[in-house]
């Protein structure tokens, strides 16, 4: 259900049906927010596979939900509702930060903080905009640069300096001027039209399945060990004491365990820039969803392995117990167990591979600009004329998505 409504939300968003898109995303939000473990499903997963458990979504997927909702509200000129999504995002981010204490895993989202700053900024709330921009800069500097090789965008630095100046935080303005190595200049004419352009490039990764062969080696005091010498893996598993417990798994030699993995769908294009009559704006990489997906799965791989080993041990113990009662029935269960051994390959496949952005300033007498889509050598592949709808006296927002991606290998 969650994936259904997430995908419907994207479809409605791309077809300009923003109210319907938000209805679908809100249903997805409710499903994810009220998710509780079902003991019956968890038990069933131990004798089949994790696909029988209701999909609860990845952390980064649930944050992207609010990104789309906020954009929908901005397109509907409902800035207050967009700010509600900002607050929801903030709650999610705080919960994520409390959930994971390690600095080497996805627990803070710089792009979402930056988005919050942009929306607060567009709504005239310079104080909250400054806080969000500052948080975004810190996360880019401390987390994203190390985990995903993404540096703080230059546009973020410009917006942070401007927000510090607008709020009268001159000590902060001076601090960040020294930090960035350049002085703040207010070069946005009052008569100009401001547009925040998000360029979504390609499509996010898809989940697939891979497997590992383990050899079961008997231990002592009721323990056996699942070993894979080639990968240097060894997991202990307690089966109990006594001769009967030893017989349940003692006769097994080599078994296969399935795990999820991501396959990248590399974007066809390498970059983009917006061109007006007097300036060219490079769209800077602000979010690499593909990298976050890979990192998130990598961080929990040991936990995934533990669950898979528990599932396999439960299946094999049941098979051995049934073989004792009826050899043919035990063999049949063994066949079912082998067929049902699958990894959970569900994921949200309509999210973008990456998101770049820039603040575009259109001269007063201009209503269009050119979006140049670039190849790896920075040559223009195609040029698109865009005529955005501007909100008088407010910063406007626009998202453009290049869906083209290479098939995963």
C-alpha cells in the first residue's frame, strides 16, 4: 500500500495534479507514520521470506515524500501548508538523529534542511531560514562531504550569508564570510523575479537479490556457526543443547541465504544549467539519493544477515524435525524452503537519482529562460525553453525532471 500511494503521488505530481498528488502522499504518510510490527507477519517471515511483512519504507524515502508534498503546496501557492511539511520533515529528522548516533551513517539530511530554509526564506521568515541554512551547511560539511562526496553548494553559502544579514546576525555574517572566503553582496534587484529551480536527474536505484553460500560447522554448548571463508564471514547461532538439537542442524553442510542489494540506474545526463539574457546558472548537486540508498543498505547489512540467518535456521530446524516424522514430507518442506528463500526487493522506484538546484534571477522584462541539459563533457545535449509561473512578490519554485536513465547492469 505504501509503495502504491508513493508511486501514485509521483504520477499525479508529474501530470500537474498537485492536489491529488498530495492526497496520495498523505495516505502514504499515514501508513508509514502508524506502522507497527505485526507479530504474526514477523513469525511468518521466519518460515518464508521478509516480503510477507508490510513494507514500511526506507528512512530517506519517507523524507522524500515530504519534499514532493512541499513542492505540490508551493505550486498551489499554499506556502503555509508547505511550512507544515517543513515541520513534519524536522520531526522526522530529529527522530532519525536520535535513532542513529553514528556519524558514519545516514541520520541527517542536508538537502531537506536546505529545502526548509528555501521555503522559510520564500515565506519571509528570515530567522528560521537562517537556522535551516546553517544546519544544512553543517551537515553538508560534516556528513555529506565524507559519506557521499557532496560539498556545500555555493548557492547555499550565498543564501546563508543573505539570511544572516536580513536577520541582523552580523557576528554570524562575519564568521561565515571568513569561513567561505568571500564577502556578502546583495546583488538581487528588488524588481527581479526569483525562481528556485530543482533539476531531478534520472531515476533512483532498484533493489535486486544476491545470495551467499554458508557452511554450517558444529560448535559446542548448543552453538553452530554459519561460515563463508571467501568473504570472511562467521555467524554463531544457538540451537540448544542435547542430542536432538544437534541433529536438527548438525547434518546440514552448505546452504544459501538471499540478501537485498541495490542496482544503480545511471542517469543519461551529467548536468544542467539555466541561462538568462545576462547570466548562466550552474545547477549544483544537492542530493544524491542513489548514494544514500546504497549507504543506508550497507549500514544495516549485518542486521539483514542476522535476520536471514535466523530465518534459515528456523526453516532448517522445521525441516529436520519433519524429516524425523516423515521423510517425504520433510523433503517436500525442504523444497518449499529453498523456493521461498528470497530477499525483500521492494523499494520506491520513481524517485530521482539525484537533485541539483540553483536560485535563478530573471530580469524584470523577461518571462522565459533556457535550460541546457549537459553531457559528461559539459557539452549541451538539448535546450529547453521554460516559462515559469511567478508569484508576485514571492520566490517561485519549479521542478524539472529528466527521467532518462541507463538500465541497471
